[in-house]
């Protein structure tokens, strides 16, 4: 961060995503509801899922990145770009669909996976980029340590501790673990939109010390986009929080299922390309 004045972030709203049972083997809650792209930009949606093997079949994506954080269980993944592997609790998969990928995410046999999946919009210039996977192992991520606090940096930076994760859109993703009574601040560009999700514990957030607890989400209030900013978190009890924040894309969004483009014509082309087998090339 620069030497200019730092703006302290407040919390715009707090909510508790409501889980709904979609099938005997799948329960889901929408943390970020789709259709609010201008408000969440560059984020499109985030789902919290509890699911067993067989919930999600092979399916395509184009024009986005998916960021999957495993809370519990072992998640196996496969794709048509010769990628496969297994994610464990605390691991993240950063998948760039770009011009097109076909993949499948499935719990290991006998496992029930609890995960968070965020969709990040890609700007027009990167919609048709080459697909790629980045498997971000928890134990391999850079860590910032403060009194009573551990901040694991999955993307972006925290007080100068920088992840080498590749981004088409600037995104900060950190996992913040606090002992009871500890306080820490996370720095962000003032232009970033962002939110937090409380994985466990309870604490107070932002300038007005808004209270939140396990299972609740918090949206950051806007800041001066030309300033540096930070959000301060204090733990009332041992607490673990995920923070996601990113630079808005500010482009038209046209979505159709797993395809997110800028125009209806591009959506029609994505459907045609998928149906004609071009995603497999």
C-alpha cells in the first residue's frame, strides 16, 4: 500500500444464506445470489454446497473462472484438458474456463464434501483465453502472521505477503484465522468490491464493529476507489473467515447457465461450439 491515507471499510450488510435440499445427496445455499452482477462485480455468484458422489455430472463452462474452497471432505476433479486431482479441506481450485472447458467435480467414494464455489467474471479481452487449472494447496500458500492471527494468502496480497496465483482479474482471497480477542486488518484497494464468509466462530467487523458468526456473510461497503483501504476484524472467540475482494470488470453480463459472455450472440456461439464438440479440442 502507498503512503496516502488509508480508508477504513465498513460493512454494508450481513445475511445468513439459507440451505435448501435439492436432492437426497445435495444441499445448497446461495451466498452470493446470481443476478446482482453490478453490485458484486467482478463476482457473479457463490454457492455453498453439501454433496455426495454423483451430484454433478460432466458439464461445460465458458467466460468465467470458478474458485472452489473445500471446507470438509475430499473432492476429486476431472476435465477434458487432461487435468485431474484431489482437493482436501482448506485447499482451493482456481479454474479458468476461458474459451471452454468440460469438467466434473465429485466427492471421493463415501465422502460428503462441504465447499464454497465462487464464479469470477472474465473481462471481454480474456473471455476466450486458454483454459487453465491452479490447484492451491493450503500448506503451500504464503502466510502472514500477526499476534493471534494467521492470514493465508490464496490470491493477491496481505500486508505485502504476496501469492503467485495467476489472475486475469485482480482478486484478493485470504483465509483469516484468529484467536479469541485478536484483531487484524486486511488491506485492499479502495476500488475493490468484496465480501466475507464466517467459516467458524464469531467476531466484529469494520468501523462500526458489526457482529457476525459462523454461517453468515458480510458485504463490504464501498470506499474511495482512488484510495487504499482496509477492513478490520476482531474475534470474540476463535474465528476463521474467508475474504474475497476484486477489481470490478464493469462490462455487460449475459449469462446462460454455465456460460457468461457480453452479448446474446456470444452465448449462442458458446452453445453452438459446445454442441459441435469444439470444447473438446
